[in-house]
């Protein structure tokens, strides 16, 4: 019997969601205070895009720093895009959240380590991120379903 509840994968997925939300906040508000991020990711992960020059220097993984100078910052559901300067040369990076291996904000002594995912695990993460967990479907009765907002159960 196969265990369908892969808790380590579920936890990793939740932690990647934390990184995505942090980056969304930075995209909307900029970096405040002393916040800055060290983000490590696998350069060989499918969908990770870096220049051939960077790939030759970092064939397996790379750690980037988001602090003072970064441009074209875009956050999507499954990846983020950013342009950074490497030795004075601007380089556009595309980083799937599934490719992350570590995330740290030294200003708050916060850090996360991620499992190395294979493509099967990445597909599971992708599928679970595509589901909408903000609503609950009631059991079907007589061919109809009702969607109930969780807000209706919260105390006001």
C-alpha cells in the first residue's frame, strides 16, 4: 500500500508558499528596513532559466541575493523572474518555486531549507497550488453542489 499522505512534501509545499507570499509583499511594497534575501535554487531544475555564462559558473545550484539592486521583478504562481547584476552584467533569471533549495532573511534570522524535488514531486506541488483552498464544496445531493465560503464560519 502506498502512503498518499506525503507529509514532508506537503510541508515543503507550504514553505514554498511562504516564500511566494513574501516575494509578493516585496513586489508590492519593496524591501523595507534591513530585509534582504538569500535564495538558493537548483540551476538544473526544469524551468529554471539562467544564461549559459552563469550556468557554466553554477552548473548545479546558485545562491542569489535580493537586496539593493534588482529589476524586472515578477511573481507568478509557480515561479518568479528577476534581473540581477553579475560582475556588472545584467542577467535575467527565471526561478520555479519548486527549484528552491533554501531561503533566508538574515535581518530576522529566518531561514528555510527545502527538499530536492524530482519532477513527480514538482507536478504534485503544481497541482496542489492550482487548487483553490479558499472554498469548500458541500457533498453533492441530487446532482447539485453548493460552494460555501469559509468566511461564513468565521466570528466577526
